[in-house]
C-alpha cells in the first residue's frame, strides 16, 4: 500500500496546500516563504518544511518557494495532472447538484452518466445520460470509469457500494452518510457538516 | 477574539474527534486510550494528549478515556449542546438538497426559510417557507437567525453575503466557491472537492 510512508495527517493537509498555492498563484504571488505558508495555514513553519520534505522539499531558495512550481507539484502529487471518468450513483438532490455543477470538467473529472432506480426523476444536463442502476455493470464494462460518486440514501448505500465494486470500479467518493468498507476499493467520505461544526465552535469563542 | 490560544490546526481536528467519539459510542465502546484514538485518527498518541490538554485533558484514567464523556465534552466545545436557527440563501440544487436533507433538526440546526430571487423554482419540504431574497432583512428582524447558509452562484455570492451581514446575521456557512470576508461575520467555507482530491491521491499511491 505504501510507496513512501507518509502519515495520513500530512496527506489530509495536501488539498489545503493546493488551495492555498492556487490562491497565491491567482493573486500573482511569485514566491512564498514557509513562514508565510504556515501563517496562512494556521500551522508552524517547521511543520510546513517537514510536510514538504516528504515530497523532496519543493526546492526552497533564499527568496522562498516558487508558487507556480508548488502548484504544479501539488497537482501532480494529488493526481490532478490526469483526468478521471466518473459516474454518479443515486440521482437525488445531491447527485443532481453534482451533475449540474459546471466545474468538474475543468478539473479533469468527467461525469459520464447518472444511475438511479427511478430515472424519470433525475434532471441533469442533456450531455449526461441517465440509466437504471441495474445497467451500471454493463455500462462500466463498456466505458472506462475510474470513480463512482455514491449519492444514494443511507439505507441502500452499502448494497449500492457493493454493486459498484462488483461492476469493477475501484474508487468511491461517498456522499451517503454511511461507512463503506470494501476490500480493494478506495473510499473517501464527504464530511459536509464538519465545517458547520467549526462555525459553531467559532460562534462560542469569538468574544 | 481568543479566550484560550488554541491553534487552528487543533480546532480543525475537533470535528474529526467528534465523529470518532460518536462512532465509538454507537459501537458501544466504553473506554478508549490515546493510542487507540491516535491509530484511528492517523496521528500520534502524544498529539492526541496535547490536543486534549487544550481542553483540560478529558480526565484520562488508567483504563483510558470515558467515551460518553468525550462525546459530551466535544459536543459542548463545538457548541452542539445548543440549537441554531438557519436560513438558506440561494435555492438552487445545493440549497434545495440541504433544505430537503432530514438530518439537521436532530443535530439542533433548524432551517427556518429559503431565500431566492426566483421563489417559484425552489422545491423544499412544506414546513420550510420560501421568500424572495429582498425580504430577508425583514424576516431576520422578526426571527432570531443564527446562521445563513450561502448557496448562491459564485458571481453573486459576495453581494449576497453583504445582504446577509446587513440583515444582521453574524455567521455564514459558505457553499459558494467564492472567498467571503466581512468584518464581524464568521465565515466557514465548504471545500467539497478536498476529499475527491484525497481519493485521487490514494489512487496514485495504492500499489
């Protein structure tokens, strides 16, 4: 499983680093120091340098890190220099919201189809096909699909995840509030409410 | 701003601790050691103890921490022992998905109304009222609203956030992919795609 032994705490910080580097690049910042990064991330400069050392250090110079290079490197580390074909499984409100969101193509994630038990309820852009869930296996056999976005209700999530695995998909982005563990399938859970709880934390501690 | 100087790295971990403690409680686990917690969190036992020391240490005994007590304490720290009234501003797919999600009441978050420019497009449960955005200020003056959930398209997010602040709401849960900074208003951003990027990271590094 592990090429390099990078702790999950470090891995979990990578998307936040990418977000920061992208913001800096968009603002036209050319170089950034580990002190500036740590300020913006709410951590310490030594932590930043330690995190970066897992990836070869990103070539810090006297004037700091090259922001463009940081962006590029972090995208590559996260696998965002590639493209991915996705299907959405579960065409309820969340599944529809994701299918209707225009931003995934630009990120290299292509939504190829939506699957639902009741296809007539599902409204998505016309270039995305909607099929009954039982057709998923056939579809995946004919189309290279990298990621299934699991958007079913909680009570059918596990059973649906097994169908996804059975169809040969190896990665699930899980929006169903249901723990999924299947051998040989990577699962990442979306914890939507965590930022809401950070908000209520800050509401208690603001004065 | 700061009662106790708790680093934002620690604060950001609190919702994950709550999730873990809740899972343990649901599984009927009575006691847990800092080693077990650190294993499940992907961090170190000394980090766990250091994190906990910010909140008085949670009374570790010889047989570990009391899981029920940890849950209770973490809920209180995050302000989840209180209830909050929310409005959803922007009744598109994401706003509707949140309004239709049945889980917020049980968490103590009550959705009082949805605001949108085009109320006739918005389908939400019948107990939630839908009003035109220009009525927000009046509504907030008559109803105690703690949190606005910002779900507009990116291009009107900043302007809408200013209306929210102008209506007197002090906390925004931000689903619009637009950085919002307003004096005196707490903002937490939802970074939906970060878990997707963790998934693609793991897809690169699984073998």
